[in-house]
């Protein structure tokens, strides 16, 4: 009888300690939750000496680098998973994998020359990427480009999966990194509308836009926007709010006579693009919403490579022909910008769960 009581007491004590851990994690995250203002001026590092865009042709490269942890050998517990258990999937990739994926990303950034690089999920100081400052790492290969960073994920301790306290995501510090051959007159972090309910929101990303303004020789501005919309957004309610905010920003800029180029990871497909084009009828249970065809006036251009997938889902390691692939990384440009080339870069998802997309435009 005494043994039974001791066992019960031990179980209750362990349950109490676990509950205390969860409550302390939620309480601390609530107190330290990132609550940015709508507009925050961002610093520029390594400022470029080219203060005016004199060329009419500009090139861009967008890429969600998956914080260096989501290459072909990796899966992720949260994709078709949950907050409670990892179920044998990776919470973070082994350090050797991260180093391998980053080396592949380094190689791509060195080989694909562009005036602007718009990168998403770039870690500065995160447990999941072994505290590597990825922004500075990439900067070493772009010595002539100035850079800026818009934080969108800063949590001291992400306690998921909840039932595996010694195998959690932990500290995250990540965001949007932009590299430019020209000097920006303005760099602003714009906080987009919409948020998950508490307590989920305190462990999720604070979605934002990185706005960069460059004077052109004709007196207009070239406005470049780095985009990363919400994922794991059931029903797409957050994306709808974010997109309405985005629309207001870009239409206002165009009405001023400026050039607008926006690109990144939209976590949705372009207008009218079949989300299962690359694997028709074989969706593995995934779906993807589309941007509405009338979201922007018809003279705006959605620029994407319809023949190259840009995203693969990560409930398992990548298996060519089996892992579900789609297209959610692309650009939109204003009517005074002409698309000359758009090209997806097929890396067979070896370096990230997203693939880079190159764009060349002409300012009219």
C-alpha cells in the first residue's frame, strides 16, 4: 500500500512539475512577446555607394532558405503534425545537415548574380540552426550589397512539442534579409494585420513586410518589398488580412507614380494557378489557396515560372516523385514595370524546402 502511495505521489509530482513548466513557458513568453509597432525604421549595414538607380534593367532573386534546416534529408514535426509530440520527426535537423544545406545555399548565392536578394527564414541566433548568424554568412558572398533585416520570429523559448520538453524548438531569432546593390533611401518594417489567438500567437511568427525605397534617376522611387505570409493558417484567414494590408501599401505607392516590385514566400499560389499542377490528383492530403484573380487591377503582373515547383511539403524527407510539390514563391510588379525574364532554379529541393526564383525587369 505504501508503495502504491509513493508511486501515485511521484506521478502527481511529475504531472505538477510538467504543468508548472508549461505555465511558466506561457507566462514568460507572454511577458516577452514581440509586439512591434506598425512601422519601424530599419538599419542598413555595409551601405552601398550607388545612391541612385541609373539602370532601367534590374534583377532579383527570392528564396525562403528554410533557416538552413529543411533540405532534402529533413522532415519537420509541425507539417501535418501538431504541437504536442514530434512522433519521430525532426524538431530540428542534425547540425551536419544544417552545415550541408547552408553550404549549398552559399554556392547558389555565389553563382546566381542579382541586384537584389530577398530571403526569408534567415536565422540570426536560433537553436534550430545551431546559433549560426546566417545573414552575416550570406553577406560574405555579397560584399558589394548593402543589407537589412526585418525580424518576424523572436521568441526566447518555443516549448513545442509540448510533451517533449528536452526536444523543443527553443530560442528563435529569424526574419527577412534583403541585400541590395543600391543604397536604400528608406528601409521600413511594416507589421501586417492579423494574428493567431493567444497563447498560440506568442510562439508564432509576427508577419511583416520589408519595404525598401530606392531613388531612380527619373525622380521616381523603386519600391522593393520582401514578403512572407502566414503558413499553418487554416482557412487562410490570416493571409486574407495580410494581403489586404499589402494591397493598400502597393496601390498607394503606385498611385504616387513609383515602381513596385514585391516577391517572396506567399504561402499561397498565384491567381488561377492549379496548386496540384506538378502532381495532379496526388495531393497527399495537402491543399493550397490561391490569390484571387481580381486581388489587384488587371494591369499588374504576377511573375512566376509555371514549369518549376518552388515548394515541397515536409512531413517526410524529400522523395522525388512522391513528396508533394507546388508553387508559392513568386513576384508581383506594378504596370510601369515590364517582366523580361522569370526563372525558377531547380535544386531538387536539396538545400531547402523552397527553391529560388530569379526575375529580371525593365522600368518603363
